[in-house]
């Protein structure tokens, strides 16, 4: 401040001299006085008028005042900045984006603050959750102060889910038809049996006579009674769907062929019925055949706790023939009698409750579900919720495609009006309005997201511990080394992790089969995925599921298959000419099937084609060594074996092996093959010959065997057995 005051005094005095002397003289005096020991104004300083002195004094006092105030202000602001830091409110599980927003920074700032820590920066996204350690680290590096929020988590949302109603008043319950599931082994006549009962030809419409997915049908008997049948597939591939079918039914009809007995799927069907605690009616089919033995079937079932009435149990057994229709009414009457004993009743009033049996997408009508109504009465305009999907019912139709106005308990119906495709097995509940349906779906999606977040936090915590451990080991490994030595070792490690060459990459890709699965209905896709879950030959070829879905094959599927070099498998779906042309252009395989085990066989073949071929040896001739001797060629002595061909023939161009005491001691080629003194290419059975090997160190012994063979490359087969 003293220097500033001195400068101002100099300027003011110079200004006064200028007025007294004039500009030119003042400038000369200034230049002269600038180099002298004393200022130019020192001489006339005492001769100034009083007014100028007063002016200078006033100016100096004002300047001192202003300068003092200016210097005090920044000093106060610096002190205040040292005392208070910006306080940031944080909470456990905060995301990168939330922390950046709280600090009024961008996400890059957070990542930069964590650069030299054990956390994996490359894996950090805007929605990645941060642990307490990393939140503290970022706040510290930002020079801010943190404040832990007690409950910063989102406000606990009120549970908006829809649930089943309490049990109805017994006075409101009315009798309902039983829901019956037909179960049993493949080809034991389940579908044919159902055809006779409902007098339709479902089997004729099914490709290959095998039921492909669950169908639900209401059958009216001559007595006026009604039974709802679920026709579950008998093939082992659909065991999961059969289990779901058993869960929504009241009675299981177990079909066993009298000429075949208890089989693998029969045992599975019994287990599903027991798990669902559903009573069984035994239908012994194909009793019209000569080799039929119903008593043998009953005895075999005793081992699985299915005791028929003939053997002192409570399981009704009916001998039937689905082909001729014999005793089918007796089977229906036995089912109705069991239903009466169970006293099956339901409440036809109030909001609807039911279960999705199957779901699929129709091009013209959108998502469609087959459902069994279990409570209430379904009407057009009802608002339903199932899983994370909802519907305003536009159309209800029965198993024949006929539109109906109402559906009562135990009725199987098709429902149109879904916004999204629900999953088979989802619970259907009616709600009062569309906003309420959206609220329920939003809540369920929120719950799913919360569960996913919890799982993500666990994974993040595990990864953090892994990174910390790796970081600690790295510090221990390189901690005592000079930075030059450490850099050299890290360089050597990076060099070892060189990228794969194109040839190596091709070999690696050839051992992976990426697949895309498309099915006609949700249950079919689920079954295919369940079968793929049994894949246990990853050591041979990796099976990678890229995408799956319901509906026809689309351009997106082709693009995915091209990207991953995969194969598209379609079950009961179509691929338009445009899609097929696009796939051919992009060299993408599309394989369409209508029978599920054919699709699995195709998948097995595709997996097998990715495996390296196995080499098999096919013997062509065999000779025994009768004598050994040596011949001289130049300076070398070569061992020669005198042989006689026992069977087949020896061909010089093929491969040979020498067997001694049952062990192969040499494999390779011959250098010479002679009959007497003539070089020959083939020696036949019974002929003598002399031969020498391409390896001189091998010594022959009388009694050794020489086998001529050829190698054939045989395609390998995958060891995966899907169970059928």
C-alpha cells in the first residue's frame, strides 16, 4: 500500500508542476530528474501554493481510506472460505449420476476422482451403484464435506398390488365342472382318447399325431354333465408344461397302454399329480390288443404308490380302448363320481380370478391367452391383470373359436385385448379400472426392479472385494520394486496377453453355437429353453442363447444371427420369403420345425457339426512275422521282416502298425515291400513278403503282428442327451 501511495503522490506533484511550468519544460524536468538522485519536484515542493497542498492532502487521505477497505475485503472472504466447505447430502447405494447431481458436477468428474483406486472405472455407468468407500473418496477429492442422509432412499412406496379375494361365504358357492388333465407316456393314446370324448379330430390336425402344446376343452357328456379337459403333451420335452397343467386341475386321468406298461413319462406324470395333491383315475388303454395285460400294469403301478381298488386302494381303474371307443363312458362316469366326492364348488360372483394356460400372438388379433376361469364371471369389457401385463377384454371365445358373452368357473376360454403377452402360468385377477390395472403393473415392475437392484448391489460388492484383493496382491507383488523394474514386469505380462490371431479366433468361434429361438406360444418357448438348460457338453461345444421370443421370424432376428454368426430355430412359426432371402444373402441359417423333438435332433446335429472329426482305423490286412534278417544299403544295415499275410491284403501306400504281445509299439509307413526280389504294391492273403519300416531303430521279433489299416475321418457326435 505504501508503494501505491508514493506513486499517487508522485503523479499529483507531477501534475502540479505541469500546470506551473508548462508541458514542455515539465517533460524536460521529468527526464532530467528521472535519472538524478532526487525527484525533480523536490526543489519547488516548498514553493507550492497552499491550495495545491490542501488538494494533495485530501486526495491522499481519500486514497488511503479506499485502499484500506479494498485490502480488508478479500482478507475477510478468504477467511470465510477456509471456515466453510460445501456440504453434500449422500446415502448408501447412491448411483454415479445421483452423486454427480448432488455435487453439481458431471459424471466424468466422479469417474476421474476414482481413477487411481481399486474400483474398475471401465465398468462404471451412470446408473452404477457406489459403495460407501467410493462416495467418501469422491467427496474428499472434490474438497467438499459429506452429510449422511438417514433415509435418502426413495420414499417407501405403498403396495399397490392386486391379490386374490378372501375365501367366499360357503352359501354363495355353486357346483362347477371338474378340470381334468390327461397325462401319460407318449403314444399311449391320450389325444385319441380325448378325441372320442369330444367327438373331434384334434390328432388329425396335430403334426405327426403328437400334441404340441396345452389345449383346454369343455366336453358335454350325454348325461348332461360337463368336464373341462386339459390336453397336456405326453412327450418328455413338455414335462414343465405338464407340471403347470397339474397345478390348475382337480383330477388327473393317467393313461397307460396295456401292452406297454409303466414308462418314464408315466412315472413323471404320477409325480406331478402327487406334487399338486390331485387324485388320479387310471385309464388302461389299448385293452383291445391281443398282447394287452391290464393286471401287469396295475402291479407295476404299486411300486409308485398308485394302488387300484382291486388291490385295496382308492384309485379307480377303467379298461378302455380309445381306438374303438369301448368303456369311454365308464371312464367319464368314474371321473364325474370322483368330482362329486370332491364337492367341487366355486363363487361365480365378484371379480374374476383365473390362470393363464397358454399365450401366443396372432397377427390379426394381437396377444391372445387361453385361460381357465376359477372364480367370478368373465364378461366383455372386464379389466384383467396377469403378471406384468393387463387387458381390457375385447373378445371372449371358446375352444371352437365361437364368440361367447360370459365365462363361468371351470370354463376354458380365449381372451383378446392384452396390451402385452403374459406368461403361461400367470395368475389372472380382475381390477376395477384401467388406471388401477396400470397401477398394479407399475408396482410389479417396480418390485422387480428393486429385486434387480438388490442383486446388482451384491454383485457390485463382490466385484469391489475382488478388485481390492487384486489391487492388494499387485501392491505386494510390485511394492518393493523400483518403478523401472515394475514397468518392465507389467510390460511382460501385457505381452503374454496378446490378442488372438485370426486363425485362433476362427477355431474358438467354431466351438460355440449361438442360437435364436422363436416359438408360436409362450409355453413352447419355455419348454425349448428348459431342454436347453439340460445341455451339459460345454466342454465340447459352447451353446449360447442369443435371443428368444414368441412370433414369426423377423428381420431383427436375422440381423442378430448375422452379428453372432448364429442359427435361428423356429417352432410352429413362419419366415416370409423376404426374410428368407435376406437370411440367404447374409448366410444365416433358418431352421423351421413343427415337431419339437425334430428341432432338438436338428440342434444336436448342428452341435455335432461344430466338433472336430474323430479318426477311426479300418484294418485292411494282417500278417505275422516268421523270420527276421537285415540287408546292407550303402554303409547302413536295415532290419527286414519276413512275413506271411494271414487275412486281407497289405497295401504299401496305406499305414501300418507293429503289435507285440497285444501292444502297439510302432505306427507309420513302409519303406519297401517285396515279394521274393520284386517290389510290389499289394500282397494278398497266403503270400509271403519282406518289408522294412520307415524307422530304423525298431527291431522285429518272430511272432509280431503287422497290421495294414486306413484312417477314416468320422463326424463326431455330441454327448448331450436331452432325455428322449
